[in-house]
C-alpha cells in the first residue's frame, strides 16, 4: 500500500503566485519606433475676408485717383460703400475721397467740340503725359480737317514717343508741308530725340539756306506751357 506524504507541522504552505513576465524596455522602444505616425492634415489658409478685400479695393481707388481718373476712382469708392457696410473706418475715408472725385468731375471742362478746343485739349494732354488722349483728340481733328498742321505735329510727337518711327515721320512731313515752321520746332523738340539719326528726319528738319524762322511763329507750334 502506497504511503501518503505527511505534511510537516509548523511550516505553512505558500500560495502559488502566477508567474509574471518581464518585458525588456529596449523591445518597447523598438515597437514604438515602428508604430506608424499619425499625420494631422494642415487646414488651408482661410479665404480672403471682407477686410482684406475692402482694403484692396480702396487701394485700387487711390491709384485711380493718383492718375486723375476721377470717374474710375469714384465708382470704386461707391462699390466699397455698397459691399462693405461694416467697415466703418474705411467707409469714412471712402466717402471723403468720393466727395473729392465728385467735386473734380463737376469742375471738369466740357467735352471739346470745335477744332481749336480739341487742339488745345490735345496739347494739354500731351504735356500731362496722356499720350492716348492726345492721340485721340488729334486724330479726330485730322478726320475733320486734314490741313491742320498742329494736329499732324501732335500725332508725330505721340508716334515718336511710342517708337513708331514711320508714323512719326509721315505726320511730321505732313505738318511741315502745311507749315514749314514746324520743321524748326521739331529740330529742337526733345520728343523727337529717337529720330535724330534718321536721314528722313534730318532732311525734313534741316533749315533752308539763308532763312530764319520767326520766333513767334515757332512758338505757335510748340505745346503751351503748363
């Protein structure tokens, strides 16, 4: 018969604890390293808000005002008043410049109608550097009366400024044919500097032998002083 083991008195039995695992810290670090990174998308920049758009429109109006384009500047200021009613500080400035534009528009002279009025306006536009306006007015005169030597002279000046030599020489030749004194004027006119070395220009503007052009007549061909 098998004998059963006897327990020794005085030595209590220990409870059996579950065996714990130790995880190496290096393994944990390596696992974290290969874990995929979560990429948070960056939101796009916010669209152009009303304040920035209002400021851009205001600056556009100021540039038109600097060019003395009062009608364009006034319309831009009106658009600001309509589109950005909450921009109070900017609206006050827009109203101020709108009043200025409207005053200038009321002071603007009437549209030139006669040949003399158009020639005067074209000459003033040329002095102000507004070649497009001068060209438009001078061409309207030539369409009505091709014998206006000053109109051809102004068109020659605009073409020379733009670097269109053939057109400049053509109008200058017509102007000199109508009034020989225009050649003396062109000879000393800085606007024809680009044509100084052109043979046709030299032939058109060289003074006739033993002739003197009256100063008063030459001044008539010049652009009036500002």
